[in-house]
């Protein structure tokens, strides 16, 4: 199956190599092309975007930006963008790219390189700027960062005189005992087979002391011990019931709602889920901390979105000016205060007023700084699909953990070999 899938990728990889051939010689965005622009971004579930866009539109009546909302799931966002860009369509001007897409989109020639001197990269959180750089060129401007957090019912843990779990064993014990006592689900993440499941598995492997691929994605570094421990943690939760079977259908929004509506004791999610929960019936009854790991605090995958300019946009000057405005310090503050999304400017995490309003900021900063980026490769999408499919088979109990891990390692090796 893996070999057939790899063979089907041959044409795409050849096209990718062609894009790479001229990626090093393309000039950065020029000064030409102004007028109305379109921002393509995932669905705004917190309704924070339009007021921010209105501020730009009021100040730039000749260059208004229109919001084009894509699906919530990252995989579906990417699919729509790729279909548009492969056709060299100029409908999208500014693209909100998952940090993992930078290499692929740059390699294919779909986005235009940017001038580093136009962006305050030295003011950003450590490691964040690297997500927008591929082959020593800047291809996008960091817009939001991200790291997974453990949401927990602080009211229940306080009543039980418990601290939030720092290890998987503590999470399992608390989720098992308290979910039965309080008649709610124990723990959930994003377990539907898509990019979210790849992230959850990668975090579990990291939190067991392992890794999946080398940073340059040229070597499979996944050892069977840490991968087995990671998958045992997740599959064991399903078998034992402290991970509800329903959680196998969850993406970010479903897991957010399940926790926010009081149906879960613990949930792994991104920081954007904090704001809606803080304004719900759960206000004052929950908190967040770092993800637990095998022997102590775990490690998140580094997430977030970068803003890039379509190589086929006819209004690149306006698009560049908009991106510089939208990723500036003032707007980054609003990204946090209005949308609950992690900003990329480091100084905002140390602002006393913001910490008072968002008490999770110190924990979030620690989670982001200690997070690990996913491998930088133009073939990341194929790698992610392979991982999520394999892990899903284990979670649905269709395939044993040992067999899943062994087959996954072999499959990853074939992808790497083919790509090389």
C-alpha cells in the first residue's frame, strides 16, 4: 500500500523539484500591485478577525481586505489552497499558512519570498521565526504561534485536593477515578485521522523522550520503545475507557466544545480554546498547564500560522503592506486579547496587564519555548497522512500497537528514501 501511494506521488515530487530549482533565484515581493486584497484563512470560530480587518479597511479605503474563510480543519484548508494555487489563480492574495506548509508552498513556487529587513524577527519568541524560513529565505511573516496545553477542571481537582497531572500515570489515575465519580469523560485530544492526530501522536512520542524524524526530515529517528510507549498511552486510554470512544471523532472544535460544555475532565487543545471557555458556564472552573509526559512535563508540537503572499497575486504591494500591519505589535496584542491566539512578539508574554487578564501566559510561553517544530520538508503532507492513518488504526483497535509502530517506521523509511 505504501509503495503504491509513493508511486502516485512521483509527478508531484518532480513538479516540486522544478519549483525548487528557481526558488533560490526568485526576487522578493516587488513594489507593484495595489488595490483590494483577499485574506484566505481558516474559519474564525472566535469572531475576532473582522474587527481587526475593519481597522485596516477604514485606514485604507482603496486597498480593502476581504475575508475568505476556509474550513476549520487544517487538512481541508490546505487542500483548497493547493487547488487554487496549482491553477495559478489570483483569487487569494494573503494566505494564512500552517507553519508546516512553508517548505511545501515555497518549494512549489506558490508563495513569494519576503525581505527579512522589513520584519522585526529579533523581537519574536525563540524558534518562531524559523517556521517561516526555508533554505535560508523568508517566505512568510509569523502571525500566531501555538503549543498544546492541558485543560483541566480546576474546581474538581481542588475539591479532591489534587494538583494537575504532570505525568501520564497521574493523568490516567485521575481521569479514571474522577470521571467515574463525576460522570464525565476523562480525557480527549484531537483523535480523528487528520493532521491533528499526527500532532497528538508526535507530542506523545516527544513526551516519551523520542522523536519521529530528524529536523531535516532525511532520517527516521523513531525508536520503537518511545513510539510504543506513546501509542500505548493513547490506545490504553481508549481500551480502559478514560478516553471516550467519541473522542476518536474529535478535531479541535469538537474537543473544545466537549470540555467547555462540561463533558470532559481533561482535554488537550490549543490556547484559542481558552477564551470561549472563560466566557461560558465553565468560567472560573478550569485552568491550563503544560502537557504531561511519561516521566514529567511533556513537549508540545510547535504550531501557529504564518502570513504569506501568493505568487500569483496581482496586488502584492498591498498584500505586503497589509501583512506588515497585521503582524505588528499593536495588532498582535489584539490577536491575543480579542481572539485568545498566542502572539509571536516575545514582550507580550511578560506584560503584567496581559498576564493579569490571561493568567496562562507564563505557562504558554514555557510550552512554546519548549515545543519542538515538526520536520521541515516539502513532503510533510504525505508524512502526516501516513502517521495519522496508522495511529487511527491502532486507536480504533483494528491493529495491535506493536505491529502499528513497526509498520509505521517502515513506511516512513520508504517515504524518506523515495523523497531522497
